[in-house]
């Protein structure tokens, strides 16, 4: 058996993960006609997970936005992406990268989503969390919120991380 110190193990793992992250060019799209995905965003600011992101955070120094989406009925089909901001143009680029045309999209109604989803050409349903956890049609964002729960648990378990490692961590997730 090979004896390896913890710092050496961590360094080697980081090199491997960075190599995989930089060489991975295959992007899998999710959804399709008749399918629905839930999309949401979360934030990390100065090493701390923001439990309830709000609009004033957009200009906060050190803010790192993460957008994610999960296919309803199959939580193994998902995406997470580090994004520079929550503007509709940025969200539209994420949709084009990860979501199949014709997919129905459910969000929490953040102001950038309607225009981005309209430009993308998909149907948009909103779950307003200030009015409940389901909309009138019975739709919710439980799948994507569950994904955030797992992601945030892993982040806390690691004791946070340097912001330059966040992309590799998301690729590993």
C-alpha cells in the first residue's frame, strides 16, 4: 500500500480535477418537448453560501452566481454553471447551452427569467415563493431546491473553498 500525506492527496486530486474540467467539452442538453425542467440560481459570497439571494447582491464584490437546472422526474439529468451575473442575456446563453428547445421551464420568477425564456422560445411557469411552494397548476421547484441542498451540504462539508476552485468543484458535482 502506498503511503500518501493528506496535502499530497489534495494536490494530486486538484490537478486531476482541473485537467478533467479543462478537457471536458461534451455538453449534455436536458429536457425536450413534453418535458419540464426547474431552473434556479444560488450564490456564494466571500466563501459563504447565501441562503436567500436577493437583487442587491448583484453588485456585491466577491459574489459568485451559480445557475442550475433539473429535469422533473429524473434528478440525474441536471446542469450547474458558474455565471458572471443574473442578467437575461447570461441566462439565455445558459439555456442555449444546456436545454433542449421545446422544454417547459419552471422558475421562481426572478425578473431575468421571463425575457430569457421567451427569447429561447419555451413556455415559462412561475412559482412565487412568497405566495407558497406551488403555483396554481401544482408546479413547484422542489427538484432544483433539492439539488441546491446537496450542493450546499457538500460545500459546507469541505469547509468552503477558494473561489478559483469553484468551477472544478461544480464540474465534480
